[in-house]
C-alpha cells in the first residue's frame, strides 16, 4: 500500500522559518521550561573517543572532569552496575552552536552495543558532511552512506534535497549526519560531485 493511501499516513507540514508554529511556547509546551541539556554517551576509552569526536567529527572539548560514584542509586550506577566509589572521567564537548552539547562518560568495563538493530543515534546537521566522511574513512571507522535524496516539490512545500550518512564510533554508537542543499550554484556543484564521487543514487 503506498504511503499516501495509508489512513495513518500524514505528511509533515512545511513550516516557513519564523512561523509562530515553530515556537513551543505557542503549542503544547506553553508555560513549560524544557530544554535539551546534552546527549550522553558511555565510552570505554575516553582518550580514544576524544580523538574520534575531536579529530573526525570536529567537536571541541569544553572540560574533562573526574566523577566519583558514591551513591549506588544514581542513574549511571543503576544502568551500568558500576561499583561503589568508582572513579571515572566525563568529557563535555562543544559543537559550533551549543556549549557542552554532548558528554562522554567513561565506564569501568567494556560493554556490548547491539549490532542490529541499532536502537539509538545522535543526529548532527553538518555543513562539512563530506569532510567528516573523508576523515572517518582515514580514521578507519565504519561509515554508512552517504546517500542523497530529493523530495519533489509539493503544492504546499518547495523541493527538498539532502544528504545523510552514519558513522560507527569506537564503542559502536551510531552518529548520524545530514545536510540540506539549497538551489544555489555552489550547492548544485557539490551535489553533482558527491553523486559521482561516492556513487550514490538519488532517492525520490
């Protein structure tokens, strides 16, 4: 059954930048102060992970601190069964737009991340998506993609073009990236070059 014929299918509305519908204070969260503090990943080798997140993805270290687990009822201890009074490190990293947007917390023992299916991912919008791809390959990391897609113009929305790819970090976490492409000559040139160089197909 095509998606358009599915009674449960409802395409996402196109919202112009600056439209008041994009402001949660006008919707269900009106009067509620709710902010995304940061994403947290548990890693087994902080030095290795910092090398990856700094030099492949391009994040910037804000701080690296020691953390002492004195309380066995904390979230970290409950989730990962860490031992009492365990010392570990936590690194906070900046993106180009968020201070301490992501945190890496070192755990005592190796842990397994399910290979299939993956259950979570962190998604970045990245202007340097092809640079990240090349650095990830040089780092020796597993890369999924890139792929490019075009959503045709609709009556209520313009044509949309984007590229996406995923990288598996040293602990098996999936880090995903996407980039929107406009209608400029520069975007057209990068789009065409990427299609040829990476042998990716446009999905409609």
